[in-house]
C-alpha cells in the first residue's frame, strides 16, 4: 500500500497480498473474460457501438449550481438519457449537473450532458488491466473540486487495485493515491465515496480468498477510510474502517453522516450494513442475519441473492436506493433515522435488466446505470443505458 500526497510519494508501506483466482460464486456480479487494454466484448452481447469521439478539448465545468434539497423520487416514469455504453460502472456528478461515467472494460471516463445524449471521452486510464470483474470501476469528485479540479477513480492494474486521481482539465496527469489493494478475477470491490467529513471511503473485495477479509495486514474485504491524499484516517493509524466484508460495491451516507455499505453475499444472503470505525461484518465466519452472538455487525437489511446481488447505492431523503444486478430491480430501503431500516420494496423489476449504479444528481433526481453487456445480462440494442428518475 502506498499513499501519495502529491506528485512525489511521501510514504510507501509494503503489504503482502494474496489474490487467489477462484471461480465465481453464485452471486458474483459478472463473469466476463477479457484481457489487454482494449478487451473484447462478451460473446453473448451484441457488437459494441462505435466509441464516442473525444473532442480536442473539453470545456470547464459550470460551477454555478449546487445540489438540490433532498426530496422523494418518482419511480413511475423512468427516462432513458443515454444509450450504447460499454459496461458502465461508476457515476459522479459535476456541479453543473453533467455526469462522469466510467466504463469497466474500455477504461474510459465519459462526460455525459445533464440532459442526457451523446457522451464525450474525457480520458482512457492507461494503467487499467481489465479482466473478469476488474477494470475501471468507481469514481468520485474531490470535496474541493471547484478549487482543485480533481477526479478520483478506482482501477484494477496489472499488479493491484488502487485509487488514482487526475485533474479534469488535464486527465493524463494521473497520480496514485492508495495502492496495494488485492486484485482478482472476482470480488474486486471498487466503489469510492467522499463522506461529509471530507474523507475518502473505499469498498474492497476479498478477491475470492476469504481469509483476506479478517486479515488486518490486507486491504481486501474491507471498507477503507483515508484522507484525500491517501493517508490513514483511523484513530489507530490504519486505513481500515471496517473489516470482515466479502465484496463491497455500494457506499452511501445518510443525512446524519452514517455510512451504509452494500455487500454481495455468497450463496444465500446479500447485505446492507451500517458500518463504523472498528466494526466487523463477520465474513467469512457468518453471512446474512447471523451476528455471531453480537461479535459482528447485524445487517440493516438482507436479501436472497436471486433478489439482489446489490451494487451501487444512494440516499435521497430518508430512503436508501440500491441497484440490483442479478435481481434486475431497484430496491427502496426506508431508513428510520437511527441507523436501522424498515422493509424494503422494489421497483423497475426486470424492466431494464441488471442495474449497476445509483447516484443522486445535483437537481435531486436519481440516475441509474445498467450492466447488461457485462457477460451475465440479456442486452437489447440500446444497452447499456443511463436512466433518470425525477425528483418530486
């Protein structure tokens, strides 16, 4: 693991990392097979559309607007904003309402207009080494983005999973922030999010080597918390906020600053956990509602893996929205204001196929990414798509 506060590394800490390349379990999010900088499409998917053309220069973002107050989401009239994407994975919003979207297998970062339509290529992350469930994954903007112009992405390289950053105005100027996260063909985690405290939170996976989740010397199977420069933010000088997780692909904060981590289970139960410093999800010792007699986190909510295989998540008002891959639906989890939740309900059941990400836009709407071309979906000609659910 290394953390780089600037262009010159300040501290490098070596970690021994085991990354066993095991066959995907029943609720792995995908099983694509692709190698090299430009992976070939899944043989089950239709031919990829022509790549959007990058302009000579991208205009600077409009920083005049801010996020709308939390409201409720109208799930009855989903709008398709953009079509023809290639396995989109991460989603983050510029202050203008434009979106930055990552594509897992092409390693491209796309810029999508606030009203939808044709995206433009910002950059291709050259260090990406897409294979299986790895590639270019999560994305987040710096809390100081109007001043520092920095974009953070989670990427699988030849050697590891890592978080890197670059200025939006100079996207080729990439620097590592946090390195040494174990990689594998499955369970690479990949969601990143800045919390209300200004700290960077990172969801990682066990890579199929279940022992990593409880291993204090590994960054696998954890929720990490570091500064914007990659320095450990825990009271014990560790980047680990919570351990004992199988494959964290969703991170979302409620209005009180509580962090919810969305996690793939194995054969029976997927979970949402409300994590905190020093918490332990219990994997691989327990799964689902089993808290080991109080030793481990009791999940806020669980689903059968056939109903969920949850990925991205977002909080709007007092509802946690969770995008489901295998379940092919959007889950609505009512939050009780004290870290717990009521009974979840689902919408969009099977309507758009596999859903990968959910993110609240500056105007208060909820955007979703589909993931039907990842080798496990049943794509239609328009896939993959960006969907918008309006605020009300």
